[in-house]
């Protein structure tokens, strides 16, 4: 397992993990595709690129499906960098760790990016298309993402210089967003972009700035990205693993999810004594977002009210009052629901 991103506040420290096998290949994927169309209905092949309309495949499909994801990354005359920053700031408001990870990857693209003047051959590994292409349109390879053979985990991107002068900054920024999502999705085992292209179109729209936690998490999981953030913690949903039930929501707020292994919880007793302990499996929250219940991942000495530190064991359930103090401990080695201490 490998750290993808981590988050920390004064209350919690959560560590996110991804499969280390994701880094066994030096190539992330085929890269970003665009839909190139002639304006006069003729064939794309051998057409003058200055007379073509060019859209990222993600945005083209979203428009064809009449999704309400309107591409909006600021004023048209803004630079690609400025548009990416608008996207990252929106994302930071609901998934700060993912935004930090994407920002790091984008900086790598900027410093390690290359442009190839000639056209790229198109490899049809983009999966099933959600819409039909008219005869005057074709899918073209616009970018290839890969790892540097000399620098471990340094991502590079190769951009198609044949079409680059003729694609708008909005569409180019959307293509980079596609590449950022690709850098994460490939590490969860994605072999084509079909599952996450709708997510890219969503990320490039204003909907990102005003979406509930539940809606964002469901969009994330539908894209095949198995980690999500909420309440300052990072969670995992992998249907292939036992115990990884779907997240549970109440009025758009997460109230139960499967926490990443290795997460540390920082809490306090009613007397103000600090506790720091490892947690695992399912984690519950109050509707306010305050921690309600956790399961210990290893034996811990927990300060509880005015008594001596209590020797809790791995698997014991710790229940919190809504003010964050330890309220009860249920021991799993007793019959029934456990013994409250």
C-alpha cells in the first residue's frame, strides 16, 4: 500500500493508501483524447487544423448526453494555469487532500511537460463511447501521460503540438483535469477513461463549487476512485474487500463510512486529557459531523472521565459525546453488545 494523499487538522490525522502495484508500470495510460470536427462537414483527415473545432472527449460526451455540466473555468481569455487554479480552489473546498495531490501532479506536468510537433497515432483504449460521433468528427490523441524512467513517480506529459495551437484554453484546461484524474484512476486499476470521463466534465463545471458531500462522494465512487474525504477523514470503498459497505448519509451528510487502515484519531476526555489512538473499519458520525463511534485497531490506554486510564483492546468500540469527549467504551470480548465502561 502507498500513500496517495493525507490530511490533518487539529482534531484528526487521516492517511490515505493506494495499491503499491499501481506503480509497477511506468506508463499511466493512453492519455487525453479530443474530438476533432470539421466545420464544413468534410473528413477530418488531412484537414487544415485551423479550420477544426476541438473539444475534449469528456466535455463532448457530457454535452451529447445533455448533462447539466456546463464547462466553466473562468473567463475565456484566462491562461490554462489560471483556469486550473480556479478548478483546484473549487475542489479544495470539498476534497482538500485530493486538491493538494492534483496540484502536485500539475506542477510536475508543468515542469516535465513536452510538446511534440507532429500528430500522435490514436490508440482506441478510451472504452465505449457514450455518444455517437458524426462522420465529420474523429477522436484524436491530444496528450500522453507517463512516468519518468529516471525519476521515481515523477509524472510527465507529452502534448500533441499539431492541434495545440487550435484548442481553446478552456478545453485545454479540461484536458489537464482529465490527466489529473487519470493519474489517480490508473492507480486504482482503471484501464480506460470511460468510467471517469463524466467525473471530469463535472469537475470542470461550476457544480463543483456548490455540491453536497453526499453528491460529491457518489460522483467520486461512480468514477472508480475508491477513496473519499469527509469530516476531515479519508475513507475507502472497495466492493472487492469484505467489510467495505457503502457510505451511509443523512440529509446529504456522511454519518457512517469505512475508514482507511492506519488512521489515527486525536480526541480528549471530559477532563481535557488528550488521547491519540488507531482506528479501523466502520466509523460513525453525528449529523453535525462530530465523531460518534470508532473501532480501535490496537490496544490503547484511554483516559475516560476521572477514572484511571482504561485498557481498551483492539476491536473495542469507543463512543463519543457530540462535544468530542469519550462517552463510553464497549468491549468486544463480552457476550451481546459488549460491556459499557
